């Protein structure tokens, strides 16, 4: 069939044929019988395939034009065996020859063991040059080398892969062979959460999961289901129920929803499926404009961690009596970690108004007897410790309460503290409800003060923004309840009050200290040249404050600075005397700072210093962004550096003693980071947000403009749309990629994209890659009305006049050429369009013809004598339907057609290539070519085609001892 089809291609000079087969042999089927009886799959084995004969026949199909022929073969054979089946240490001798690159994969799951009999991605290429080599054949010895390779059991490789920590490394290794690919999928499912959004993502994951259920379903551990957007589809609930019912190994589940998706999550069958997951340990529910508590009443899963987060819900809804009404006793008895969006323990007017009845006291509410860690995003009202101790009597892990609302005066703080102190005293009967210990407390200094905790605390993470205002709270709290580990965040303006924090009581216990010092001109500091803030002065205050810490062994100093120079300032950049300049890597006195602190602290074993800077100025709007509402903050310098040392008498380590005899040994950066992580010299979430620009920080967006030579920028978003970054992409970028998982197709309408793309970027961008692109017409326009295609709405769309290459993974709506030609008028490079959907009733042959005729007319010269058609394309990548419907008339150098099923799409390919023949073609299809394949190579195409690549794929499943029909027929 192949010879018959291509013999008319009289100008063809280069031909490549890729032959790929995949066999799956099921239980009780003899591998040897399959390999002997399958007359089609076996001959492509490296030892039996007739490379020279195949090339010779192809070369003689039309000998005058041939220059090069390339033949590539690949085969994978897998078998599923019952548990307990006897297998030898090696593999059965197949084909009477030794195997190439063989591995063994054993996977116990639901009574099956999968054994990869042959992992052959053995690509053999031969070159026949009838002109230059007089028909000689050069065969690669790749197979000969592979056949002599030792057999490595896949279980060994699995153990080796467990030492890989980076996802990118693991994925790279997984590409070596199909069996390792299975290991990689299993590892990802075991270690990484799967994020699902309503609609197509749920469908795709369901298909993926059950395509090889024994090898995938048992290994899913973390699942995050987001039904907030887009709108859930009709069968989402059924698919989710199927996933939850099958994945009994789930450990963590998060479900987010809004009002329209509430019927799905509130369905008793949905909650029952969750309740029957035997190993579920973590369940988090998030909701928008509807209380997440509503879905918890029927939940029976014995979870250990429960998270409840709802937006637009009053804090009074988190009064313990209301929580008790919704949370089943089964959950209350088992949860050990509770995370709440809000909590109030005080009966106030808001609580009474919500209840519209008498409200029981917190002391009358059943306690959460197993909760050991509590995190509250916002604690409303007064934090009465006696009530918290009643609700959570076993608390000994993390207590995270955030901030405290400002009080009228110091007397209010003192009154709350005194009451909380009394609540920890013993009752008349000698009993006490006070907590025995806490592993970690995270809060602000006023909150720590009013709590008045008396129990031991291993690590306190305290936000002290303003020593002068809140220093007394931190000092009082830490003096009465000293801790061995402390993280303290404050500003550079330490002042004399800072030394009072480190009282003799605290000095007697503190061994680990992390200090975060933040500076910004937004804090009210004088950033003019005559400012008095100097690092030397800050260091002196720091040394004086920490000098009493006679037991301190580990110290980390984190120094952050951000400077904004407004356009009204007398200078465009921060002046040389600006304080932040002294924190640069090149100007900061690293060794001197470390030595000063080490000299003041004889007990110190390790010291770490981190400096970070973000300097920006105001840039007036240019002509390019005049339409965007003004100028922007433009960063012109930034850095983030960490260095660490150990004292010479603290043991062996990496590095050498610094010159000058200070006794400091600088650590390798990897060693320093490891110690910081292992010894918990870490920052809080608030510190991370306050100190360094992140993807959610506007300063991060502005920092992109500091990269003057940036030409290519690729944005990939998971839980949020990457489109949000577009407004801040520098106009220097010439190639832009935009990829967001599970975003609605409507977010890629031209009119929507236009809202985000800066005008300057639209005018200069040369290459655009999109996850989706939606072409739509004004409502009510049907196929028959496409004759009048000059729609004013399209002609008013903003253009990308410099874009020369466009790549779209998924095309939505009708692929109308006049829209693409208008939006991308200069396109002459690559046009890559993935699969598309145009709606019911239009995906027919007659519907395709109507669209094709409309596209053909859009390339004609208009009444004004102007043609908007593209002049040429270098490469067109698409499927058969898109190739046919677009009806391109311009010259195309290379066409690459994916998923070309001959019986279904052959006529579309033949028609398109007959009307617009091309010199180079790559075609991917199945081995079962059939008569339509021969019709592709029309006389018109034969007169132009010189380079042809054919990819032929074959796959077969064996479920009995007789070979499948395909194998015999082919």
C-alpha cells in the first residue's frame, strides 16, 4: 500500500518512515505464541526487520529522484500477570534472540502484577543514497550494542529513582523507557497533589486514571477539586463520584465550590463517597458566598485535619455553638488539626443577631478533645484563653492566631492578660485546664501579650512591626514565658526599646534566634542623603541587644530593604547615601557583621546573614502605554543573598577560616541552606509576603521591566489565570507563551485578551503561544449567513501587527480565517492550531464545506482592491479538519498533519493538498492505511512534494491465547 501510494511522487528526494508498534499481552496468554503468531508486530524487532530490503523496495519505487531514505522502528510489549505467577530472574527468550534495553516492572495492585516484557525504544535508522553511494546500505549498529547490554530489573531502577528530589529530574529519567514512565506517574501521584477544575479537566483526569486503573488508582494521595469556576457540567458529579469511590488510598482532599456547584458537594452520595475513603486524613472545604459548613453535616470520614474557609461569611458564623450544630460528632472526636477562616469566642451583638435566640456559652459547647493544632486566620473579639482551653483541651502543637484588634488603651490589654493568666491557675479542687505545652505559637506581639501563656513553648514566631509601639508587649510576654527558639520580625529602626525584649529571663533559655529586619521608605523613614540610618548604627544596636544571650548557639539575621523614588523627588534614583545601598552584596560588610555578632556571643556555633533589596523608581508613561492609565514603578536593582559561617570550635564543616583570625569558617551555600531548614531558622508566611516580591505582589510584576534584554517569556498558571501577568510583561519581549490549566474558553476571546495586553506589547510581539484561542461571532449568526463576513465587530478588534508565528493548543469556535488574518496580519512563520470544536450541527461535511468556502473568499481581493490574505507560511501544524476548513491559498513550505485517520479524514487531506500542494509534508496515521491513503498523493501534490515523513502507529491487545485479528490481517 505504501509503495503504491507514493510511486507517483516523481520529485520526492527525502523520505522518512517511522514504524511504531505497541502490544499489551494479558494474563494466561503465552508471550511466545503471540510473538510467533503475530505476523505483523514481530517483524519490526531490531533483529528481524528487513531494513535493507524495505529501503531497497522504497528506493526502487521511483529511483531517479531519491537522495535519502530513513526508516525508524520502535516496539513496546507489556504483559499483565497474576500475583504469585512464577517468573524467572530474567525474561523469556523472545524471537530466539537476546533483548535490547530490557527491564522488569512489578506492580502489586488489585490482584495484578504488570511485567514489562520488552522495553524497546530501539530506534534504528538506515540511510540509502542511490546517487551518492550507488545504492549501498549503511546500517546503524545501535541494536547490536543494545542487545549486549545487561538486564537491569525495574525494581532496582525504582529504588534509584526514589533518591531524586526534583520533579524535572524525575521526568527526564522517565523518558528513557515506558516502564520508567510508569514509575514516574506512580511517584507523581504519590507525592504531588492533583488539581481538578470543573468540566474538561475532570473528564480528562477520569479518562487518564481509569485507562490503567491498577497502576494509577491506588497511588493517588492528594486531590484538590475546584468547582468555583467554570460552571460545573452535567456529568461532573458522576465522574467525581467514580474517582472518589475508586481512590481508596487518598490521604488529603480539598473541595472548593460556589453556590451553583452546591448541589454536587451537598449530594449525600458525594459525601458518602468521601466518608468511605478509609485512609483520608485531611479534608479542606472552601466556599464562596455560601457557608462551607453546610456540606459537613453528613460527613463521616475519620479525618485528622479539617479546614473550613468561606468568603463573605460573617465572623459570628464561627461561634463555637454554630460550629457544633454543623460538625458531626464523628469528626469532632477525631480531628487533630483544625484550620478556620474565622473564630469568635465572645458573645456579642453580631452573634445574638445571627442566632435570633438565646446563645449558649462556649463553656456549654462540647470540646474538640483530640485537636492538637489550631490555626485561625482571623480571631474576632477578645481572645479569652479560658474559653479556648475549654474548646481545645489537648492543644500541644501549633497555635496560630494572627493579630489582635487595637484596643482603646493599655488598660484594656492588661485586663485581658490578667484574666487569661487567671484562667491558667488551678481551681479550688486542684485541677487545671491550662495547656501543658505548645510546640509553636504564631501571632503578633500584642496577641502574645494578652494571651499570657504560662506553658512551655518550643518556638515562638512573633510579628513586632514597630519596636517603639509594640516592643513592650513582646518584652513582657517573653520575660514571663521565655522560649528556647524565637523568630522576631521588626523594622531596622530598633531603638533602645529593642534591647528590653531580650530580658535576663529570656537569655537564660534562648538558643535559636531568627531576626527579620525590614526597611522601606513607605514606613516613614527619611531616605534623603542626610538620613541618619546607617547599617553600622543598626548593627551596634543589634549587638548591644543580643549580647546578654549567653546560651545562643544559632543566629540568623534577615535584612530586607525596599526603596521607591517618586517622580517628584529631585533625583531619578536613590542617592548614593541611601541606606539600602549599604546592603548590596558588593558593599555589605559580611565578614565584619558576622564577626561582630560572634564576638558578642561566645556560645554561638552558627551564624547566617541574608540581605535582600528591591529598588525602583517612577517611570512616566510613554507613547506606548499612554492608553494604560499612566506610568509605573520600574525596579532598577534587586538582590537576595544568604551566607553562613560556623565558629572554628564548633566542629568540622565545609569551608576555610576567614583571614584575620576571627575563627569563622564560611559554609558552602548548600550547607548553609540545609542547616537553616533543619534547625527551623525559617520565616513566617507574613515575613515572606512582606520582604520579597512574589507572584502576587505588584512589585514582582514591575521587577520584570528591570530585565532589559528579556526577549522570550513563558507564563504558566495552575490555580489562577496566567493572563493576570500580561499587563506587566515588558515590551522588549518578542516571544510570549500563555498557559493556564483549566481556564474557561471564554477567557481567550480576542476581546478578553485585548483587555490585558498592553498596546506596546501588542505592537512589538513577534511570536505568540496560547493554551486556547476562541473565535466567536456576534450572537445569532449562523453558517448560512457567512457570505457577508466583514463583521464590524471583527474589524474593530485590536491587532497584533508584528506577530509572525502563532501556536494554539486548543481552538474553540469556528476557525474563520478572516478573523485570524485581521488579528495577525503579518503572519508568515509558524501557524500551529490544535483540535477544535465548533458546536453541534456544524461538525458535518456540509458544515465544513460552508466554513471552507467562507475562508476561501476571505483570501480574495476585496472591492477596495486590497487582499488581507497571508503572503506565505513557513510551517502549518494542524489536524485534517483544520487543514481542510481553513482552505489556505498562500505558499506553505512544510505542513505537519497530526492524527490523520485515513478512513475518517483522508478525503479532507487529499482535497486540501490537491488545491494547495506543498514541497514538504509530515503525516501521522495508523498502519491500516486503506485506499484513502493512496488518494492523498494526487498529481498536483506529486508535482511539488520533495520531502516526506510518514509516522505509522500500531497497537494491539491480547486477551486470549489466540492473536488478535489485526495482527493476522496486517
